C-alpha cells in the first residue's frame, strides 16, 4: 500500500513540468481558489484539508477521499463562471465522492446552470495556457 502510493506520486511529479508561467501565477491561482472556496462553503459548510495548486494539464481539479483538494493553476485563465463551477464541483465531492444525482443536486444548489457550464468548459480542456490567453 505504502509502496504503491510512492510510485504513483513519483510518476505524477515527473509528468508535471514546472514552468516559469506556473511559478509566476501559482500564488494568484491559490488566492482565487481560496476566496471562491470560502465563498461557496458559506453555503455548504464542508470541511476540507489541504488545498494544492498544481501545474496539471489533464484535469481542472480533484478531490481525495481524505478531504484534500487539488486545482490546476489554469483556472486563473478561464472565465470566472467556469472557474466557480470547477470549485463547486470539487467542493461537493467532499460530501458525495461520486457523480450521482445527489452529487449534481448538491452542485445545483449554488450553480443552477451547471450543465451549461460543464459543457462550456470542454472548450478549454485541451488548450494550453498560451492558447487560453488568446481565446
Ligand atoms: Zn467529479
């Protein structure tokens, strides 16, 4: 168990390239994520532990069973309403670690148009940060 965990972490670290752009924007992304998490959590009142800002390209955010939240620094470069959707999505996973109707109902409490936002974000899924700055 312990060993498997270490292998996964090592592999992740190798694939996430640390770029200057990431270093330059990481703290701004962290401030944004914390502000929006706190804003939406006044509604949900959930408990989360560590919040990490990563240079991940394949995924906007994730939530672990331990209550840790991870977000891509790329959130800084997408429209605010889509950023909010990602943040609420991961926040709601603290209560429902699945994509059941119960989960979506929870998301819908603060993001009633989550279906549209979920669709809209797909446009940004495969764009690099450089591409996003000109979208
Ligand atoms: Zn999810």
